[in-house]
C-alpha cells in the first residue's frame, strides 16, 4: 500500500503527534503540508518539522501534492468551520476531538456533513495497545458478556469512547448522573514537566455513572490533571458475566469449581542485555497474543502508537481495505455524553439523553 498523504490544519501540541508518525514511518505516512496562521509560525514549523507550510486550506488543497486526508487540529470553535470547508471540497477529514464544542455545534455539524461519510474523528484512546488487549480479552469470551466498565484514566469524551469501546455498545440513549468533589492533592508534574510544587492544592474529581441500557453501565472517575499527575495512576476495569479485567489482571470462570486469574504480560525489547532498542513488541495472556506492535523500530510511547494505528486505519479506509476508523457519529456521541457528565455534575440532576439523530 502506498504511503498515506495527509495534510494538517493547525500546528499546536496535538498536531505534532501526526507529524511525528510521518517522520518515523515515511514508508506509511507523508505530510503534504501544514496550514499555519502566520508566516512566522510557518517558518518555525518548516525548520522544526521538516514539512512545507501554507496559510490557508485552499492553498493546501491546491498544492501539486494534494492530500488524500486532512487532519484538523485547531481550537474547538474552529474545528467545525474547517471541517465544513474540507467536506465542501470533497476531502476526507480526520477531525481532532471534540468535533464541535457544544450541543448546538454538534447537532449543526451533523446536519451539515454527517451524510457525507467523509469525516472521521481522531479519538485515539481505543487504539492504545493496552485497550486493544483488553478488548481482545472481551472478544475472546473469557469474561462472558461485558456488562460494565470503570475508567479512571482520561477525561470526558475520551473516557466515554473507552467505555463504549470496551463494552461494545453503540450510540443509544443514556442516563448520566455525576457529582464533583474537591480535595487536596499534590500536583508535581504538568504538561510542561515538573512543577516543583511542595504542597497540596485543591483538585476537583468528577465521579459519574452512565446507564447505557440493557443492564450495561459505565463508571467515570477523573481528577484534574490526571493525565500528567503520577500520584493518580490509571485504573480500567471491564466486568462481564463470567469474569473481569482489572488493569492487567484477568479473572474468569474456568468451569468445574475453578476460577482462574492471569496477567497480561507486556513484552518490551531493549531491557538489560537486549540490544534491539526499547520497543513494545506485544501484549499477551499466557499463550494468547492480544496485541502485536506493527510499528517496531519507532520507539513510540503508547499514545504515539495509538496515533499511528489511527492513521493506518484511515489509510485502509481510504483505500477501500477497511472500515471507517472512528466515524463522526461516534465522536459526536462521545462528546455529547461527556457534556452530559459536566451538566450533571454542575446541576446535581440526572441527564437523560434520547436516541440521537446520529444513532
């Protein structure tokens, strides 16, 4: 398969993940150009990223090397505008999360471009190796029918996407209840590195339940800056009719008065006398390989691997070799439920969502 040629609108922190994937995997991905707001920022991107830049979407599409796909990585209010412009030009879009900032924006965007089939959302969380492995355990039937998921890892639409992915549920009605708590927490690390904080400061935690119907539920637990704070580790639980997955531990019914527990093993190269370089190679449960890294040699972290998987899935979709990686309807639904979590936490009232138009 030829390398996926994609452009990027935006040059912020998240856009860099897509550029890094192309730089590390030139045989699979190629950045045709980046749209920046100013020539000064464009010159900086050209120096640091090694890719050409332009000032407008029209210029990006008019270039001799027209992109097959455009990644939209701009501020929330701008994303719908750029998405509409690209769809009007007939160009497939991978829009960063969320695809629109609020309920009215989500509904309007769906009404305008939902039927085009051209828009995917860059919800990369389900593509992370550990979550792929957990889903493989579910699909293997080890824990029976999945009934509930607990996520204390990432925020709002990302967490909702994970809950739905691990449960295998669609875009149906839901009832959300939530409450916010404030408590002291030391915050030693932020996005830019160590904060050198020595005293706890007030931090908010939102706890929410999602009733997804049919006895299926989600539990959301997120504390401010949990992505970066090493004092709040990830916790992901998938419960089923015959067992459960708790982080890397899998417990299931073995039959004949037998309960079995095993751990998902994370195999990495480059440890001690392994001179092959540091890389995730695979995740396994006993003899069962749950996930195998197709990008060995990149030395990517899990988040970067997820972005590479997402781009690869887009390439397969565009070349008629695979399904849509993350359709606009799913990205909209995740954010709609995330907004409901915020509303329920603010008002103290349950928020019930009917079957949406994008279902």
